[in-house]
C-alpha cells in the first residue's frame, strides 16, 4: 500500500505522528525504495538480467579460451563481489530490490563455478561443455543443480526476495529433467517418459505455488506457477497423439487452466490456458478443414474470435469473474488465497 504526502500531513494534524517521526520517515523513504518508480525497477531488473546472462552461458563461451582456471577465478570474483554488494544494499541501505537482485548473481553463477572447479580437477569427461548445460539432458548436471539449490536456499533464507524463486524454480525444472536418466539407468530416455516427468513436476510446482499463495505475504508463488505451467503444458504437448479424444482432453485441461486463473486471480494461468485453447482450436480446424480452400478463412475467424473475446473480457472482467465465483460452493471459494479475495 502506498501513502501520499497529504495523508502524512493529515496524520500529523491528528496527532497520529509527530513531526520528528514524519521527518524520519521521509528520510527513510528517500533513501530506500518506498515509492520507487516503475522506471527505477525496470532499470534494476534489466541490469540484473544482463548480468545473469553474462555469468551463465555467455561468460564461458567468450572466456573459455582463457582456460578453466581463469573461469574459476572469474566466477568466484562474481560470486563474492556481487554477493557482498547485495548484502550491503539489502540490509545496510534498505534497497531491497537492488540488493535482492544483486544477491541473485551468486545463485546464477554457481553452476559455472562448480563446473569450472570440476573441470580443473579432471572430473568432467571430454565432450562436456558448459553451454550444453542449458541444452542437453544429462544426469551429470545434477551436481551443478544440487550445488545451485544449496546456495539458492541459503540466499533465499537470508534475504527472502521473490526473484530468487525464479532461479530456484528454473534450477528445479532442469533438475526434474536431468534426474530421469539417473533414476532409469538409461542415457536415452523416451519422449513419453520425459512427458510424464514434466507433467508430474509441473503439478508439484503448481501445488507448492498454491501453498505459497495461501501462506506467504510476499509473492513467491508467481515463478513457481510459471515454471509449473511451463513444465505441465510442455509435457501435455509431448503426449499429444493427434487422436480426437486426446485433442478434446487437451482442450478441456486448458479450459480448466483458464478457470484456475480466475479462481486464483493469476494471469499466468489465463495466458497458458489461452495458448492451449488456441492450439486446440487450430488443431481441430486443421483436422477437419485442412483440405478445404476455406482453411485459412477458418483460422482467421478463430483469431478474430479470440481478439473479440479478449476485448469483451477486458470490459466485463469483474462481472464475469464474480459470476463464475458465485456459482462455486462456499467451501471451494474459501480455498482461494487471501490475495485473490482482496483484488
């Protein structure tokens, strides 16, 4: 909740605050992020994402010619310097966004740091390159992921900054894929097995996100929902056989995701659900009209309908959401997170 200068003046007149308290609060607000502008936060996040991209696959690709010893030193330097700067800004200067984002750098650089140490020690066999970590599923990557999760847990426990959940969720997503070859004892994993793991992992992540939505005041749930939906919907797409009954089930599941977005007041569910429905309708149109000269026309009509529905939903969102929620049993409505009820 934001407070205006006029409200502070009124509180001063009513004797709620003293002049010294108001003065101290303004000094705190000017030196911290109370009332931080949107541009300020965009600059913070934009800078952090550029640094993260630099310390992940870009650093190794560009600096690999210096050797693994140099990469170890570089990554350790990033870990210590940005970690120290993040702690200073977060706790001493009370710049929680800037400090929290800088504290995400040690998490992001941890896979490279561990990889370079193991490469120096001769643990990695030939043919393993660091940039493959973001591309190929291999059981050996679990060492990098477990190390990253340990550091991420310590950083998150220290600062409790929501963006850290983004890196934790992404690492868990990688972990869910790389652990399959280890559990199965096979290097080559079928797409069916991968899809099952993706679906199950997505469900678990969304469940954890829902629990965070219920229990936590800060928004830790968004990135859990995002990666959960990414994994879940990706797994469903991999299992898509093209049979009519499978297509209908696929469409029904994504329609339920849209309803879940209304129930939880989370646009991320609406986005993934809508994308799935668009694919579902496009698939139906292809199956029934692909040999017809009207096929492009049908696709155009579907697109126009989606745009029209978007406009209608934007103008009547509150009324539609209220109507859907009123039809739910009271016991089910009580399961909504407090954040969703207060919107």
